[in-house]
């Protein structure tokens, strides 16, 4: 890349960040609810809830607790083998985004990032995966170096991990 191209790219990125944060383009047109009017909702039962302010408060608390449940469950099941962590956190965020504008903006931002990554060439995706795995393995090694081998691991695995330097 020539110096002129680098300068143009830098100016373009500076101008983009002067406009505001990446979340600004995902801002809904309203502040309180994802849906402004109760009659805009596609489900009749939720239309009835939105028409009564007391029911709406109880409903929003229920949505907040349900989303929090999935996010906490995702954080707890994240280290366990099998799918659990990230899909459950995204499910909790999806539950929240059905009712809260800030979560809807965050969910749209993640969808936008997913769209960008899905258009990457295969080589770039593989590089991202390799970097993520290397980062995760580095984090695991650092946690073993700081905290030691967990006592709940089977002795065979614990003996192998204790042979690593500084563990």
C-alpha cells in the first residue's frame, strides 16, 4: 500500500469515528420500547399487555429476568464441553432485544459484524479461528500458571499439565 493510499484510508476511518460510535447507525427511532405502539405488535397477547401500563411493567421485568437467566446459564455452561456458552448468551440477548432498545441495538450490531465476517474470504476466516484458538489456549495456560492445576481434574490430565513450565 502506498503512502497516499494509507493516508486516504486513515482519513476515511477518522471521519467515520468523528460521526459517532458504530452503535449510532443501529439506533431505533424511539427511546423506550422496540415497538412504539401496542397495535404494531404481531402477537395479540402482547398487544393486550402493552395497552395496560401495569401489565407492561410486569412483562418487562419478566423479559429482563428471562434474558438474565439465559445469560447466566451461558456463563456457567461456557467452560463445559459441548454447545452452551455463546448460544445461550445470544439467546438471552435476543430475549432482551425483543423488549429493550439498547439490547436491540447491540443485537443489530452483532448481526452486522456477523454479516461482515461471513463475507470474508475463507483464508481470513481460518486466520480468525486460529487467532481465537491461540488466544483461548494462552488464557488457559496463564490461568494454570497463576492458579495451578484444578484439583477436580483426573490425575492423568493433572500430571500432564504439571509438566508444563511455570505450572
